[in-house]
């Protein structure tokens, strides 16, 4: 059987790692690249015999490229900390590694929200490239929406990964604020804006899309909550896009050079009510943490 290296990038992931690492102990090695965890992430990783490295975060693509470069085996299973292999998938991977027939393998992902596995809609069974031969490919260097690019055949596995994106509603909204800000920034950089009519219709139309068209009505109350939250995400992001355009216009009127990226937090843009140049330009864009949070 071909030896396999599992690689994960982390930052404050102790709760997720307690679920994901036990499913990886069969791998030849587990590589962890941490970017400054302040919780018990490192202690949890040590408990499972992981090889731990530290690297300042410089975008998801670069971080994962570095992690892959540390793997001693050519076959690499690259996961996020909140992705947990099912037992059947583990056996399927082991069987395939006896005689790999592809350069990369697509694995179905099942979203878990508020303790509920989504069995209907696109969150229930979406394919992502997670296992690949690093001699045939690697991650691109995009800061977000990074992808594995392989030169060769790709094959789909039948069994799935469980994706535990959020451990609580509080964590959801912590991410919500950050990613809606990043999403607005990305839209601004592409020259996009949103009209008042689109903002008014954002919640009802997106709720109809997520709840009915994407079949989350079949995923119980968790599907209802997920649809409401996603509709609200679009509403807030659209408002932030308009806010960003307004702030940038104020900066331009003051003769401050055009900025390509800014932090949306007001204290970075205002000093006693007067617009000022941000202290730090934000270059990291939003990771699409679920298919629902389209940018």
C-alpha cells in the first residue's frame, strides 16, 4: 500500500481536532502547520503524535503549499481541521492506496450544522479534491478559494467527509462578521455595487433560494436556521459593499491615494469623525466557509 501523509493547517482548532485527528491515526504521518494558536491546539496535536510546524499565516494557498512540502510521502490527504473522515471512507482510501489509479481523488462532503447532518440539497453531498499525488499537482497560491490543481486523471470516492463548520451559533456569527466584511471587500475590488432594491429583496429572495430551491426545508429546523442565516449574510454583505464605496469616495475626496484593500472596522477609517488612511491594509480575502456563503 502507498504510504500517505495527512496535512492540516490550524489556528485555534482544538475542539475540531479532537474529532478529526482520531480518524487519521492510520496515516503514515500527520503534518500540522500552525499559525499562532492560543488555545490547546498544540497539546491536542501532540497527543496524536503529529509533526508540528509553525508558519505565520500568509494566505490559505501559501500555507497549504508549505504544509504539502513538508510531507515525506508523495500521496497527501489535505484536510481542514473541521473535516472528519467517515469510517467507511477510511477503508475506501486504504483500499485505493493499494494500487492508485488516479492523480487526485474527489471526496463528497456532508455539512453538519447544529448537530444535524444535511441529507438534502447541495450541502449534503458536494465533491472536493482532498487526496492527491504531490508529484502531479499542488495547491495554487491564491489567498482564498485555494484549489488543488493536478495534472492527470481524477476519481471520485463513494464515502464521505463530515464537515463540522461551526461548533455554536456564537462562533457562526463571529465568522459571519469577518467573512461578510471580506466578501464586501472582494466585491468592491471587482467594481461591484448593490442597488437599494437588491438590498431590500436580499433577505426574502435568498431565503426562498436556500430553503426551497436548495431543499433545506427537508433538513429540519437546522435547514431552516441555515437558510435564514444565509439570507441575512447576503443582506449584510450588500450593505457593507455600499458602506465601503461611500468610505472610499470620502478618502478620494480628501486626496488620499486609491486603496485596493481596506479593513472595514470604523476605527481604522475614522479619527474623531474624519476619514483617515487605514493603519493596516487587509490583503486576505474571505474563505468561502460554506457553499451558502457565496462571495
